[in-house]
């Protein structure tokens, strides 16, 4: 009887909580591995979003699980969570680095003999077949080298990746030069101004550009997504004054506000994953998911209905004047706090950076 009760308690606990498992898939003759987390009550008859979360250079899936543990989010918001493992690179002392070099044209670069893009391409198909993944909602995020690979996925596997979030990395030159965006792709980036591994201003060595600057990276996605090239600035509350850093949010939107780019500038931040180590004013994986979860492959999930209502509201009122913080009517509309006053009495506060 005691054995039966123990087994019953175990079965009940398994039904109440999600399951984390070690999985593998054969790709191009290599056994590729990953951690899989299914939320409690998972039912393959329901098509769920998929989150791919990539570790940094020389790291592991377990390292990234510790750094960016999204299991509570998966439980609360019902999505499938995967932490893939990079395969050891024979060109780099068997380190587990994600492949972001495909040609080796840049000095000191040699591409891996295996393709991580093909691995993730096959993995998405496999998870869709086995678990009924919602292919309209497949998101990727990553740290450092894993962030560089996430940019790569956003460019070279854009037909399968809905949106991306990147922490502590800008775009590698080869990714930048071979980026093909085929659908509106939401982007969230988080980068410290004092990150000396992934420099905010990019990395040029002996006259060769290896990593683009943050501004250049933003420019590519602004152009690819046809966003308005002026940004809005929001200050993030400095809830932890002892972490030596503060956060500003720069955002860009399309004219119809169906697609966005979000950049969290961590002033004084290093090569960190804010929320786990470094800056503690934001939690990187929570911030990224809060943005990306709003989008499908064609932009915001509620874009059509929300835009109809928004456009109707805009057409029904007219801008009467723009004033500054002192109440002075003004024509210069950038690099200062402004108040837009409409004929219906409503007021919008804006800060636009040119």
C-alpha cells in the first residue's frame, strides 16, 4: 500500500508541474542535444508557441537555463521552452560555440564543419511534428555568442523565426551582410555601454570590421522592417541603485504600429544578463518575452482590430498645437519633451530623438 501511495503522489506531482527532459535529434550524422520543458497539462492537441533560448560561447543548455530560467513563464503563459546545445567546434579547441561564420572570408575566421542553422531548422520541424508547435509563433533569444547566433537565425532562417531577443551582442559582419528579412520581424536587444566583450560601438580589428555597432545594428532592422527612423525614449525606473547602471529604452515603430524594434541601453552595464547578474532594474528574458509574445509572423497578433480602432480615433481628432514643458508653442519636434494637444482636449506626451 505504501508503494502504491508513493507512486500515486508521484503521478499527481507530474501532472501538476511541467517536465524538463534531455532530448536529442540526429542532424547531418551528428547527435544534436537540447533541453525541453513542457508546461504542466501539456496537450499536443493544442498548438503552443515555441521559445528557443541559446547559451553563450563555451556554454551549455544547462548554463542558459540557470541564466535565463523561463520555466515559470512557460507555466504561466503556456509555451514550449527549448534550450539547445551547441556542438563542439573542432576549429576552436572543441568549444561549444554557435556558428555565426559561414564563409571564413574575414581574417582569423574558420567556419564550423557543421551547420547550426540546419540544426535549428530541423529541430523546429521535429518539434512541430512531435508537439504540434504553433509555427506562427516561434521565437529565439540568446546571450553573447548565442545572441550573435540569434541574429543569424533572424536573418538566415527568417521564414521560420517570428521574432528575436538578443542580450550582450551586436551583429556579426557576415550576418549583417547576408541578412534577408521576408516578414515583419520584431527585435528586442539589451546591451551594456561598458560591455568590453561585445562593444557597444562594434569591434574593428586591424582595419577589419567584425561586429557592427549597436546603432548600425538598429539601422539594419529599422530599414528591414520599414520602421519610422525616429525613436521614442523611455527611462526605466532605477529600482536597484547599487548595481552601478541604469536603463533607457529606445523604440521604433512602423507607421501602422504593427511591428517594433526595442533597444534597452544599459548605461554602465557590462557583459551581463540583466536580472540575473549585472543590472537588476530589468529581467532580460521577461522583458524579451513580454514584447515578442505580442507578435506573429505578420506583425502584432491583434494588429488588424487594434489598428482599425486606433486609426478611427486618430482620424476623429486633429492636432491643434505642440508645446514644450514650459507651455511654449513650438515647431522643433525632436530631442525634447513635447506635449501634443488635440481638438478633443486630449494631450499626448512625447519625446522623439532624431
